[in-house]
C-alpha cells in the first residue's frame, strides 16, 4: 500500500461516487467553492484507490474526514500520513478509526453521529411550507443572532448564504427557524443539510420540519443526493428527519485531536 496525495477532481469523484451516501461531504468539497481549501490523501494499490481521507483547511482548526466501511484499511492510511497532519485537528472518524491516533494525539470525543440520506422524497409533499421564505447574504447578522440564541457553538460559514440554499420562517419580523447547508454542489449534484435550528420560544410548532422540507424540495431540482449528519443523542431531530424521508445509513464519531 502506498499513500499518495491526490489533485485530480475527476479521479477523486469517481472513487467517492461508489458510495455517495457515505461521502456526501467529500463530494461537496470537490466543488470549486470549497476545493482550494482541501487536501486529499489516498492509499493506492496497483493504480486503484483503496481509502481516501480529506483535510479541510478553511477553518481555524482544520477538519479531517476519515470515513470508511473498512476501519483497518483507513487506520493504515492515517498511520502513513500522521507526519503530514496539523498539530490540532477536528475530525470525523468512522468507528474503529480513532485508535490510529492513540500514540501520537490526545483524543477528545465530541459525540457520536449518524449519517442520514433522503431516501423517500415523497414525504416532503405532506408538509405545509407556506410560511417558508428564502434567506440571503443580507440576512447574515440576523441569522447569526438566531444561532447565538438557539444553536450556540454551531459551525456556520456565512459564505454558504451565497448558494441560495437557506430557508426559514419569520415571526414578528425575526427569524424563528432556519435550515441551510454545510456543503452544496450543483456540479457534483450533492447537498448536506446543516445549521438547522429553531428559536427556543418557537419550538414544538413544526417549524424545523417545514423549513427542512422546503429546503429539500428546492435542492431536489439540482441534486441527486441529499444527506445530513445528526447527533445520535438528538432524538427529536432524528424523528423529524425520518418523518421527512431520511434514513440512517452510517455512524461515526467526532473528535478533537491534539498532538501530544
């Protein structure tokens, strides 16, 4: 097995499309919007990619995505590139992969998550989305205020408002609920929902269901695969997504890794 750095989007995409539901974030990050902030490592045997890991560098703490259905093989890839990784990394790791860092990094768990995929879009039509309206870059300050009160500590990249893939509901002139995307690519026809939240005073009214339904309806016009990551501890959100036609497809953990 040889570890290599990949630079060709088409080669990477061909590998990721074998299991798009597992690699939605990777596929989205191939888009020109994200591509300049990505570093791709792969294990290669006889000109075939065996495993692939993505380092996303746009954030203060780079994010490592090492998602695989073959944990031993992924650990092998990571072991071969440890010397190339930053001293501090936030990571998404499939079950059994974190131990690849045990000797060199302090591992701080940050929850277990499900990867979910929209598998029954017909359920979206059962949701009343009449109140839902699009958000734009002009709404940045108002949305950041909503996130501060209802979703502190969330990961929100304001650039994503430029995609036109944020929808919400207003009450008394203020955003009460919103749903957006963490990654979106019309070129690779994938999207991953993110920054879904409802103000504490407006919860229990089905607003999150409505904004997610409208967002998914819009995304279906330009994407083939719509997914999301959700905490396994967030039973309410999981129920909401399953009601909308999403299915749990894989599990993984999130960790902060700091070089010892």
